[in-house]
C-alpha cells in the first residue's frame, strides 16, 4: 500500500466487466455480498463492444442487403446501396444501448463500479490505477477476488496490428469504408463469419488456412455447407498454407503465404524448408485480417502477488467451482480457457458468485451450446456421435433435412439439417448438431433436452407449431425412433 493511502474494503472484487465479470458481480450483489467491479475500458467487455454483438449486428445488416439483392426467385427485385458508415452507426447504437444497460443493472444490484486497471498487491489486496497522468490510484482489500479480464486476438509474426493494412477482428468491425479486397488469415469461426460479411459487401475475399478445411473442430458435414456457401459468395480458399509476411505493392499490399509444413520447418530451421517443392503464393489485397485465435489477458494482473498460477499458455486453471489454486481467488471467462464463449463465461460467473456466497453451485459443461453465425449457421450442444461412443454409449441418431421443412423452404434457406444423438437403450438425448437457418436459435431446445435428461420420446411427443423451423427438431427425434412422418426412416 502506498504511504498515506487508505484502502477500501469489499467482500468480492471482480476484475473485468465483460459477460463473465459483470454477471458475477450482479449475481454476487443479488446474494447480498458487497461487490466492487473494476473495468479499465468499457462495460460489457469484448463481447458487447468489439466482438459478439458488433459482429452479429453487421452480419444481420449485410444479410438484409444481400438477400434483398438476391430475391428474384421470390419475385423481389432490388438493388440496395450499402452505406457502411450508416451500418456501423446502427451497430454502435445497439452496442451503446447494451453497454449502458449493463452499467445500470450493476448499479441497480448494488455493485460499486470503479474505472481503472487492477493488479494484485498481495493475496488480499489489489491496487487500481485510474488511467492517465494525475488520475491517481487506490487500494482495495478483498475477501474474494474474481479474475475476468478476458482475452485479446493473437498476433502472428510479421503481422502487427499497429500496421495500418493489418486488422484484427476488432479493427475490422470498425472500418469506415469497404475494402476492395481482403485476405483473411484463419478459417475458424471468427474468420469465416467476417469473410462472409465482407464478401456480401462486395469485397474480394481470400481465406488462408493452415489446416485442410474450414471450421476446425466441427464435423465435416457441418463445415462443408459453410465452405460451399462462402464459395458461392465468391470467397477463395487456400488451405494448408501459412501467411508469413506482407509488403506494400502498388496501391495495396501483397500477402506472402507458404505451405504450412514449409513455414513450420523454416521456423524450426529444418531441412524440410529447403526441400519443399511448393512455391510461396502471394495474394494482392487492400487489407489483411488476422483471425487465428485469442490469448488470455493476464500479464497486467501481477497474479504471482496473489499466488495464482497460470499454465504454459497463460490461462488460469480452475476447478468445477471456478476456483484457482488460491481458494479465495476465482477465474472465469476467457482467462479460464476453453471453451472461450461469452455464455460459458456468464455461467462461470454465476457459479463463482454462488460459491463465494456459500451455495453448493458447480460448473457443468454437459449442455454447453456453441453457435457459428456463418451462412448457413451452425449450432451444436452436448456430444457428437463419435464423442458419445468414445465415452461408452451405444448411440442412435436421427436426422431431418431442412429441404423437407415447409418453413425452411418459405424462408429461401433450405440447406442443412438437424441431427440428434441419443443413448440407444434409454433414449436420453446426448447431443445435437444443426447446420442451417436459425441454427443458433434451434440449438437451445436441444440444450434444454440434455439439461433436463429428456428422451427422444419427450422431444418427439412435444407438439411443435406448424409451420416452424423448430418442427425439424421434433422430426429428427421421430427419425431416431424410426417413426418419422416427413422423411424416410432408415
């Protein structure tokens, strides 16, 4: 503590006001704990300000323009003009509405809000710097601390985000003009979502991915429709290649890529680089977007002063109650590692607050959904068939294609399917995968089925309104039971 400094005290100090941190703070406030929430930049964190919400706002806006321009078969003829500044302004209004709402909710639940950057001084004291010169700092003594400082985009060698043509996802969402051409490095969900946004805006998009396909981690039959649709938008792909550098060329830049094995061998100094037959591929563009993953923000926290350990990648290991190796210090959200999803962080935040309040709460990832907002969308929850069988289940699956859905056909988006995975003996729903229209919404029903221990019979006998996309969930369950009405049973 600084000489002359008077420390304030709190039951719970939450560091970071993203979807993990502010949820933890609000829940702790609801449980009558004295809570202090420290945020250095903006309430809502990356999700609300620079990630989930801004990207989905732009995805929606670009979909409106794209669908209006391609609805001739519905008898609609339009030539929409896109005003990117107007689109970004609308997106910013959505963001501002949500972030101001977070601040109001925190205050309404008795949370003390402090703007600044916190770091640990010892196991029960944190120091908060209030920003610029002359802004001062203060010490806070805490009974419990919750680390929720989130993550930031990974920077790769020779592609600094300080260089104008190089963008991370946050910078890409704040562009003031539509680039004529864009190289996207990384075909994960962020890269594919933004590739779709800019392709629909008319940008010439090229995706470079070091692996052999898009959306690593998702089953092939889920990723395949996304790649096919992106190609229909004009997106060009180069797989098993690594972007190694860029240089100015003409009015734009030229991105140099090498075969992924060659680039790795060169990094390792091995002989493979010299023997590689494939030549570097150079791609001209106006901008390059790097979307190769995210890394935790922990280096500013002085975690060692509190005795908190991190792993080799900088993440903070936790148990099923969000506790770190120090019993009164918790870590939630992206800093706690995979799955790095906003709703996962929110759930972990609620659990952390309840454990601190003495409640018997614990984290259960069994029914954790994931959604990718590409076209078509992907939604998954629970186990895949392979994962279930690896865990010893004898499985049965049911599938319903959207081309057999009356509602899907009336939306003009009938690609994809709903698949449900269940235990063959008892019929319990173990997992589900959806690729197609509104997959991000449909997956919620299947997550509830897993959470409640519902069976295929439960899902199949739940009457779904007609005509809706949700009927596809019921039809998939009926298919698994061998009594589907609108598809052939196999």
